[in-house]
């Protein structure tokens, strides 16, 4: 067999080196195998951001509050204050109407 000429071998080597597919092949191989370590700050921040943007996490506290139900005792401070205010207003309106009738 006849050996290839030096120019032909040089052209083949240059073609392999200038090949865009060969140039990107090693990068593609690493691009699909790289993973962050679980304790990497960017990975932790991404988890926190995903949690903050989650609609279910956003509404979880409200849903828990709704699940507890409504509990308003009749002797609680707001209710007692409202009753006292109602009685004061009622007495005032009663006296005002009585004064008009005189």
C-alpha cells in the first residue's frame, strides 16, 4: 500500500481540528453530566426561591387557618366591647327619642 502524502495527512488533521462537531462534542458530554452539590449556595438559593414562588406554599397558612374553623366565644373581649357599645348607643337613642316626644 502507498502511504498518504504529507499534505493529505496535514489536511486531514486540520479538518479534524477545525470540525465544529468535534469541538462541541466534549462540551456536550460534560453539559449533561454536571450536577451541583446539594450544599452549594446557588442550589440552596434556588430551592428557597422555588419555595417562595410556590402558590401552594403561599396559601398553606391560610388553608390551615380555614381548616381550624371559626371560634368566637361570647365572652371574648371584642364581643363584650361590642355589646357594651351597642347598649350605650341604644340608651342614647332611647333617651333622644324620649326627649323628642316631650
